[in-house]
C-alpha cells in the first residue's frame, strides 16, 4: 500500500530554487534512505513532506489525498500519522519544558488518554529509547545531546505514526544505543507496518536497515537504488558520497617504524 506520494515537487527560497521536480513514493512498512551532500535540499524536502511548509509547485499526497486539500479533522489525523525527528534536538524542544512534558505533547493533543495513562505511556516510551524515569522532571539543558535526541524520538513514537522521518536523528548516538533504536524501529514496523525515511550519511546504517536509497544532488533526486551488499551507485553524486563517507576500514599498510621513534 502506498502511504506517501510526491508529484513534481519544486520549491524556492528568496527566488533561489532549492528543489526541482521531485517525485517519489513510500510504501507501507518500507524503509528508505535519503542521501545527499550538505545543502542539497534534503531537510527542505522533509519539511514539505510533513506539511511544515507548502511547496511552490507539485503535490504531497498522504494515502492518495493531497495535503493541500485536507480539512481540519484530516490534517489532525495526518499530524498523528506522520512524525519527524529533527537533526538538532535543542532547537526542536521548548527549553522550559520537562522531559515529561516534551514526550506528553503529542499524547495530550492527538491521543485520548487520562493523566495516569499518559504517564504510563511516557515511562514506557523512555524505556524503549533506553532512558530511565529519573529523567522525567529534567529539562533539556540538563541532558546530554544523545539523551535529548532520544527524548525527541520517544515523542515522535508516542502516537505510533504510520511514517517516521528521521533527519540524521540517530547519527549522534553511540553504536550500542543506535543498535537498540534500530531494533525498536524494526519492531514498530513489524507491529504496525510503519514506514521510515532516513536522512543520513551513515552508509552502514543504510545497508543494515534500508531497502532503498534515494540520492539527492542540487535539489533533484538523481538515483533510486535498491540496497544490496555491497552498496553500488551508478550516479556521480552517489559514488562521490560513497567515496567521501566509506573508508571506514583501517588501512592495511604497515606503519612507518619511524613514527614510533619520537621521544
């Protein structure tokens, strides 16, 4: 089943074109990576997909209905169904709110739960992202960047969205926590058929978790490739990204013995 359809989407800021005729689809239960160099338009596209901005041209459709035609009730359902975790967690939260209030936000507006049920759900969500109830009354400035990012992820998962968009949302987490989050997202997909769109530069994450990769360059999608091992790109932009990111393996060349001879 097709959840999200984008048709010929174009957008500009101050007369400068940042997205040009983008078309894509996301299927139920699918995980897609969006790769591209900094400034190519990935985050702008994500903002259009979740309805934070309206495109200049083209349409974003959710379950076959253009966002521009949704009435108030349908838009409320859309806000529940599509959640986003932003790259910068500090700017994504109110610094005066506690962790309890941050995670409770979507529950208060988009779910019908009493206060006791809300608290139970908040504690459950924090546990799922490997955070304890001792953080409930903490404020953002009292958390590490990784902890705050997980709080934002818990908030996005609170209403069991049909589509979760993650803008570099797990890249800052250590590998152990990242693995736990990926396992959590996989369970969410198995349970509800949710789709995930990963905006990321981590090709190891892409190979492990994604079925498709969309490569963006200069505001356009230049390649749509099925993930395989090893990951292979045919576009110039895709190969450039791979070469820039990948040498993650240690060099096999022997060390220069003179390097260890310094006093």
